[in-house]
C-alpha cells in the first residue's frame, strides 16, 4: 500500500504530530453506519497501535491501518488538505474515499 501526503497536508499536520507526539491512524470508522461494511475513513491521532494495526510507511510519517479493513482502501492513496475547511481529503486514482476527512484526537482506542 502506498500513501502519499501532499505538501499542504504535511504542513498542516507536522506541527500537530510534533506537539502531541502521537501517531496517525487511518481508521475505517463504522460507528453509526449500520454495519461493518459501511464506513468512512477517518484520520485519528492515537497514542499506540491496536492489535489489528499494521504500519504503512509514507512520505511523511508512518500511518497505522487496521489489517482487517485493508479491503476498503485502494493500493495507492493521497491525503490532501481541503482548503478553507480544516479537514482533509482521502483519494485514489479511482475514487474519492472521503472528501471531508476530519482529524480526531482519540484518547481511548478499541481493540
């Protein structure tokens, strides 16, 4: 899997990651979506990896992804900033996976 951060996304996140010392996780969030196959990719700031997480190297910092949810992602993805909105966009050459992806600071993770 290849995740590319745009320069704008790196500029927006670098101070946050440096200040918090936390890790970035691309979470396939199914809360409120009805079932496990309906979900929305969300960007989380977490303290640690969960048992099911794998580490994906990127052009910025390593990103955690849930191994059991890899099927919902494309092989090549880009994370960009949505200008003027305070959120991010997750896209691939084939589709936009989440046009307005929030950054959530998660203090308690579920395993």
